[in-house]
């Protein structure tokens, strides 16, 4: 399968680009950001998030990380976890656990990677985002290693997918992050070799089912939608990957529906609305779109249809956001395009300080766009006009890139290749 220079750049953004059931968060209160894009939709219910942080103002802490990583942080209570890789051949896999309150390292673990690939800017480096719940922390690396730990960092189980199913093929690495239900992990491996989708038991690390897929080079991540309160029953796994959008049954991996013929949807992960509409991002004009799943009541069974196209709008790195009736996309030049979620009509466009590799965030009456250079522009959510609420700058250095963000009450945790930054809202006066 041929790849282009555009794909080279896309793979570096793969970790930045999953809606539905996730583990119960009662024990973490409102301080839980359990996976890639939080609940898989880049929407946060956190309260009192910071709005303004000019330069170092409201910067609670900064922590230098070992090695290099493109994954996003995950949070459970006071535990912030992030992954990295070290070595010329990315031979060492690292997970660092940090206190949200103090920024101090709680513990750090290293593992030897199974598949070793030379580290470079053209290949994923610690790209897949882990998942966390009340019982454990689950890691996936482009070396093919899948690991379960408890919150103290003790090993629960460990697997090598490349040992079991063959090495990952392709020049730019693996970037798909973990999705999860209450009791299982969803692992997507799309590459130039035999590809597959796994449902893995969190407690044991063993397969609950495996679905084989044709070779399909892509770095997007699956999301889990409509699986009920526990995630143990029905529901769908949604995938947007290099030419197709698909839905699989959470229960048994059955293919429920698909849509073919989509171009360059290789990085952005899908987003799903409450009515089942699926938002797809692509780096090709006229290929970012809203998809309507098939309706069996009118004779449709397995083929989804396009509800609307976003026209010339593209979504190159981060995933699109569907929030408060509007759909947001950001192109490779850092231009935000805002569309009506019902009709697809373009409402406004605004240029940011730089391209955004992290996916935008919807929270309360705000939408946050985190530029790769450390800038963050905040717009009013749900507005048919581009109402800018704040423009922030975080000094991260000229060579650094903001890859991902986690949002919990009063805190935003941003990740660059070599550092974590925690921005906190000022304490409320009583």
C-alpha cells in the first residue's frame, strides 16, 4: 500500500486524533479522563476549567518526561498516567504516573518492547493513548505490547500481539489508541499486514473475540457507542479507517454496517451523536462528512449513507468535535471550520496560531482548540458566530508540539513529546 508525505505527517498526529460507555467513575468523582479523547468524544463534564492562562500564569506544574511520546494523558482521581518510548530503536517502553495535585512522580515502570523500530520523526513514537478505570491502567505500544497494571504500577498481565499475530508492517508505525467498556479493551490494528480488531478482557488480558480485517494502513482509533450502562451488553464499535467507516457489535464482533469509498480518513477518529449520526474527518476535501447508519425499518440493512458533506473543509490531524448542535473541524493549516450539525452548512471559519494536533475539547459553554505551538483559542460553544472568549499562550519551546490534553475539574493537563503541563483555574472565593 502506497503512502505519501502527507501520511508521514499524519502518523505523527495519530495519537491526537473514541463516545459511549466507559467505566463507572464514582470512585474518581469528577476527576476522571479515562482514555483517548476522554469518553471517546472529546467532551468534558468538568467544572471550573481554566479559561485564561497567559504565559506561565495559572501554570500549576510542569514535569519533564523520559524519552518521547505522542500519547495523551489519562486521569483517575489524583493519578495522571502517560506513556513514552526510549532508545534509538524505541526498545524501552515507559509509563509514568504523576500526582495531579503536586506534579510529583508517583511511580515509573519500564518494559522491553517486542518489535523494535528505529526512532525517527517519520514513525510513531509512544503514540497509542492508554486507558484507565477504577481497577487498572492499560497500555498499548507500537511495539505490539499490550499491558495491564494496577494503580500502584504492579503488573496484572502482559501480551505481545506481534508475537501472537505477526509483526506490524508499514513505514510509519501504529497509532490506534485503546477504547474500552466496563470490562473490556478494544484494540484496533490496521497496518500493511493482516489487520484485526480485538476485544480483550481487562481482568485477564485474554481475547473475548478477534475479527480479522484486510490490510489497511491507518492510525485512527475506534470508539465505543451505545453499549448501555455497563458496556457488557449490546452496542457498537465505530471505526473510520482508510477508505471505510464501519460498525461492529461490542458483544461478538459482528459487522453491523459499513460505508465504502471514503478517501484519506487515516488519522481522525469518528465522533457519534446521540441520534447515531457518525461524524468522519478526512484530509481530503469533500470527504469529511456526517454518516447516517442504516435503518432496518425502511429496508436498509448493512450500508450506511452520507447525510451531508463538509465541502472543502478538511480534518487533517485532530478528530472532529460534535458539540451543542455544531460540528468543528481543523485543517492542517490551523483553520477552524464550524458547521451546523443537522444540515452541514458552514457557519464560520477562523485561523488559529498554528495547526492543532490535539483534538478540540467541548466543555460547558466553551470549545477549546489547542495549537501545536502551545497556543489555545477558546470559542463560545453552540454559537453560529465565531465568538472568541480567550487566546492563551504556553511557552513550550520552538521544537515542541502539543499532542494531547486531559480535562478534569479545574485542571487541564497538556502533553508535549517530552513534558507534561498542568494548567489550573484560580481557586474560587467563598
